[in-house]
C-alpha cells in the first residue's frame, strides 16, 4: 500500500527562551515523541534536531526549496528589529530575515508562545531590542496564534496535529487563536470561582483566605481577562495549573502581560 508522506515541519527560533519547546516535549496526549517520530517530518528545530552548524543551515535552505509552499512553519520567539536585527542572529544572519524567507514558502505558520504572537518578555518596556510578534513580518501566509508563556503542551501538539492531519487551519477567533483552546477565560473555568462570586478573597499570600483556597483576584489574578485552557486541560497531563498551586494567573497568554499586573501595579 502507498504511504502518504508525512507533512514537513520547519521550526525556527527567534528571540526566545526555549520554554515553548520544553513545554511541547511534555505533551501526554498525543505523546510528543509520537508526534515528532510518526506524525510529522520535523526537518529543522534547534532543540530537537541532532544536527547543528553549517550543514544544518544548508539543510534548512534545501528543505525550504524542496517543499516550497508545502511545509508547516513553527515559529518560537519574537522578531528583533532594533539596529537591523543584530540582537537576534540565527545561522549568521538576523532572525527576521530567516523568518521572512521561511514564511514566504510555508503553507501555514504556527506562532508558538506569547513571544512569537506578540513579542513576549523581549518586547517588555523599554524594549531596547525593538522586539515584536511575528505577524506583521510574514506576508500573506496564514498564521495560527498559540499564545502562552509557554502554551500548554497538549495545545501545542493539538494544533500541529490538526494542520498535519487535515492540511487546514483549525477554526480561529478574531485574534487568530484556535477557538477550541482559547474560547474560555481562565475565570470561566476556575474552580475558585464560587469564592469570587461570594466575595471571598485572599488578601495576602499567607493569610487564612489563601490557605483556605479563596479567590486570588486581589492578589492580581488576571483570569477574568485571559483566554486559555489551563482551567480545563491543566498542565502536565492534567496535574495542576498556576491557580491550583496558589498563584494568581499572570495572564501569560495575553499580549504585553509582562508590563501589567501582577508584575506592575495598575495605577
Ligand atoms: Fe519562553 Fe515564554 Fe517566549 Fe515561550 S513564550 S519562548 S516560554 S518566554
Ligand atoms: Fe477568577 Fe482568578 Fe478568582 Fe479564579 S482565582 S475565580 S480566575 S479571579
Ligand atoms: Fe498562564 Fe494564567 Fe494559564 S498565567 S498558564 S494563562 S493560568
């Protein structure tokens, strides 16, 4: 029987911390190893590929030529535009150029993580490197935005599996995010919500309310304005998520969350 060739994936890294890759490899359903070894043909990834150096960069060029218009491009990290992009070099040239070239030949792009979607920590004030999200730099190639710092492992594998299996983008919301994973606010699925509704709030991290598991709103929780799947999927195969471990949601899937509460007090 004929076997269908696996969809080719190129995964490039800009201004980032590799936390998104680290999240991806912890996916339990599907297992990240199954995705990488049997569902996609991952040809280039700084963390997961064994190769490196000049032959690896040549391989990227060859793959982009050979599979022009067909490969899926995964992007992790922000674009750095300050001083002609010199603060983020990849393969000896500014990352922004690698991105533009790779985007032009891709059938679709996955922007993995808040850095790729909207700049992330690199673009936090005062943003000395001129960092930004990738969307304005990729021309007309369609983008699936998968924000989160990092995104949930199963959200990352779920999105790439959709593209690989169906060859189409998943249904997206107005901000280009897959509706399946970003349709609810953290606040909508939070198990502490009854305390919010009853006006029972922790006022300090070590007070009686905090110990009793009351709502974390007064400690800066951004669940009411943050769209993500943490409340229903949770992290690491359903184990926990920030609010369950006693920390307010910091809104890590929101643009510019580093510049906002709870890191910076709203005035
Ligand atoms: Fe790292 Fe967060 Fe950026 Fe992902 S989104 S690369 S985890 S800083
Ligand atoms: Fe909403 Fe946060 Fe309170 Fe949960 S802890 S109910 S997300 S404000
Ligand atoms: Fe991020 Fe909030 Fe989930 S901080 S991990 S979106 S609970």
